[in-house]
């Protein structure tokens, strides 16, 4: 089973489990998939990978918005701005990794590696993100 089939099977399982689409296929993941990046859906990533991806994305985005919107006019130094963005990214990344880990356990989702052994869920529309 190739990556795209495995990803689609994972998305179908999460839809069938009642997980919200914006949770199992957030905009960042959809963008990465459309760009050809083979990244697992967040529920099937490791805690560390989720923390890193979520934290870096949020820290960089939030830091840029804060720098342009507030800190530049307030005279906040670059070191403080970077440290604040890193702190916010770390907190957000750890929170999101915890959230996805709890969701995976709550809904009894299988491991990424075992998706190829499962019977595909029936009655669900196939979604393509590439």
C-alpha cells in the first residue's frame, strides 16, 4: 500500500470514528499534502513529530504577526521576540501533541503501520488532497 492509500484509509477511519474533518485534516496538513509532502495525518504522527510540526508552525506564524503588528512599534528587541515566539510555539506544540495523542487513544485508532492490514471502511466517500 502506498502512502496516499494509507493516508486515505486513515482519513476514512477518523471520519467513521466521528472525528471532525478540521481536526483530522487541518489546513496545514492539507497544504503539505497538496505540495507533495508525505506527512501522516496528525493522529498517526508520534508525540514528538506533532509537537515539533505544530510548535514550529505556530511559533513562526504567531511571532511574525506579533512582530509586524505590535513588537516592532513597541521597540521589542529581536532576542525577546524570538524567545517569546519559541516559548509560544513550545507551549502550543506540546498542547497539540497531547490533544492528538488523547484523541488517538479515545477513538481506538490503530497504528500507522497496521493500516494496510485493515479492511477499508465502507460507505465513505474517498477524499483526495493531492
